[in-house]
C-alpha cells in the first residue's frame, strides 16, 4: 500500500512537470482564429469549459471539434479518468481576497500581453500593453472559477479560468462574441 501511495505521488509530480511544460507550450501554440462555441445543442457549459482547460493543459492545443457540446456520457468518462483526476488535484478555487484589488499580466497564445486589474468593487479593467485603450467590465467568482466579462466598442469578451495550487500562473479560455478565440495565461503581479 505504501509503495502504491509513493507511486501516486511520483505520478503526481511527473504530471505537474508535464503540466508546467504544456502550460508554457500552450502560450506559443497557435489555434484556429475562431471556434464557434454554440452548437446545435446549446451554449457551452461550465463543465465543457473545465474539460477544455484540461485538454488544453494536457494536450497543448484545442481542436475545433473539441468545443462542441460534450455529451454527458463523454464528460463523465473524461472526469473519471485517472489523468483528469490528477490534473484536477492540482487545481483549487479562486477566492475573493486573492482576486480583489489584484493586478494580473495576461499573455495570449499569439504573444499579445495586457494588464488586467480586478478591483475590490468587482470591476475589471483590461489594458493591452503598448496601446492606450482600456476596456471595462466585471469579474466574479462562480463555483471557484474566475469569470470576467469585458466590453470593448465592438466586442463582448469573456474569460474563464481555474486556479493552480502550485503557482500564480493560471490558464484561461478567451471568448469573443461567444466564439472561442483560444487561450491565455494570467500571472499574478505581486
């Protein structure tokens, strides 16, 4: 039994190392420019988004067909797999004190960067670096996930993220006008 537990711990460390490598790789991997998030079955669910983050972090990319609504049976299969359970064990909930009055650096898979301010009032301000534009919106924590809705003059932007236990760099999904644009990382600036 002790050997089995030690093996699980070793596998956990290996998965965290692979996760970190894929996490870095995901910031430079190019994805299709737009992936429709509404299928004939309806909008993408929170469970779908969590599975997409899992696929992104473990596979390093999102295939266009991965965004279509995931069946309940497929979601159950993925969420009960050993690899998913290990991935999920490295995650935690965001909490209000961590996010309120915080400043984040957002880096996209295309190499774009922005400063993201989360105010105590739950307002969010996104400032692309090297541009004078500022986009305003709101942030909230729902079921431990960080969600942001930001408005620009021409688009509605949604961000969805789950927190990592072992570092202040977190993956997020980027949606523009309900289309998955790809992914980014947010890093807490201390």
